[in-house]
C-alpha cells in the first residue's frame, strides 16, 4: 500500500536544531548560537512559563474554557468580536483552516515567489492549483499591488506576507486594500502578519471593518517566544466567522498553549525587550556585515554572500547556525535571525571572517 501521489509537494525545510548540530560537530549546545529559525532569543515570557507550570496538573481535561478565554483576550486586544478569532496550532493551522473553508478541488491560489513553502502545500492538500507572483529581487524585493494583480486570474485565495520571509520587505495597508478592491468578491486576500510585532508599519486589522474578503494570520511563535507550543490565530470578517466550527480540528490548541498565550499577552515588558533588541540587531547587521543586506521589518536580515550553502556550512562549523536560503530559490543568500546583542555580534564577526 502506498500514499497518494505527493510529488507536487515541496517539503518545508526547517532550520536545523541546535542539539542536532552540536552532536554532528562534537560540541556542547551552549557553545553554539542558533540564528536560523527566527525564534525569540530571550525564550518565552517568564509569565508564560509560570502559567504552564500551574496548568500542568489539569492537562487530563479538554481545553474548552481555555480556548474561550484566550479567544476573548485576543478579541479585546484587536477590538473584534469573539467569533472573529480563529485559534489554531501555529500559523500553519490558520492556512489549513482557511484552505478547508474556501478551496474546492481545482480552485486556484496565488502565492509569493520567493515565499513560505506551506502556502502551496496547504492549498494542494485541497487539490487546488497553485500559481505565483514575483517579489522581484531587481526591485529590492519590493511588494507592489501590480506584481500580484498582473498574475491574478480569478484565484480563490491570494497569499500576502508582510513582513515577508525571507526578504523582510513589507506591503502597505493601502496596497492590501487595493488588491482586495481590484479582485473578485469571492477571492480571499490572506495577509500573513507572523512578524507583525517587529514593524512600525500599520497592521491590516482595520480592513476587517468594511471588507468580507480579507483574513489576517498572526502567531505566538515569534515575538512571544512560544514556537514550541504551536499557537497561532486568524482574525476574520464577522460575516463568515462561524465557519470556524466546521473546519476546526476539535481542541486543536492544547490547554498549556492557551494558558501560556494568555500570560504572554499580558507581559508587555518581554515583548518590548524582544522588539527593541530586534531593531538594534537589524541595524547592527546592516552596518557591520561585509555583505549586501536588505531592509527588514521582521526579526531577521537577508544577506547576499555568494554561495549560501557553503557559507552557512562554514559558519556552522564555527558555532553559528544561520539559514541557507536555497530552499527559497535564493542560492546566494543567507538569512540571519536577530539574536541577543552578544549572539548578533558573534554571528557578524564569524560571518565576516568566513566571507573574507
């Protein structure tokens, strides 16, 4: 017996784990700096850790109340109705839920190139057809409505990413509105704001007030430091918010994640420290790296280094793990996550030494 033909799926390649690399190199994990997965260098909020400890004895019960409480907290944060919050296991869960809700076999979707591999994967699981629009390097990866609209052909879902991974470029709220206005009413514009906490640019949430064709993806994995708990959510129009109950996997977000999420939402100091350090690290890399970089709104910087695979392999041997961007089609680039000041300074020094 064999599974169905999955050859059209391009696997998502995550950044390598620090324990995995340490074993391979014969080093202690504490001797390495991992800046390959856009994780929070300060870890989770201490308040979230304490909430997990306190909730641990109750994990034998299903997390119904916790779902409701976290959804209510997010609804208050974003000033939306409770039904407009769709909790999910990570931002990936949002992509799955919206694909379930909107895609019939043969529908078309439009994804960015380069872009997150799970956009097309989640769509193809619904037997959708995948097309792409460019985020062109020759324009410094600028995101413009015309790039999308020139490739648009009555697609059912358009995926936008701002800040964009791996380039860090952004799309203005007015440009998102333009895309929604100039596409069919039955086309969903899905705005991935997984890195939204790291930018000063206005978010897309106000567009939900007067449009039924926009949804927004958010996550606790980045600024909140809860990547290991897999906690994300969507903000959706009120008009079709009740579809959630028909596409949601029962109790998909576990009780510990919900409790940690509620605690993390209240720990403004932790998020502020993370964001401030990220902004410092981005500028430090722009100023000090002996390589071309691009402005970034995320917690990472894209750098042009020649042979991305060779360079990332060389820095790894020196104890600094960064992301080779070959999987994004950017073979001559690496992506460096913003670490603490000490981690970022070490990464820049090692990378410059390798490049020299």
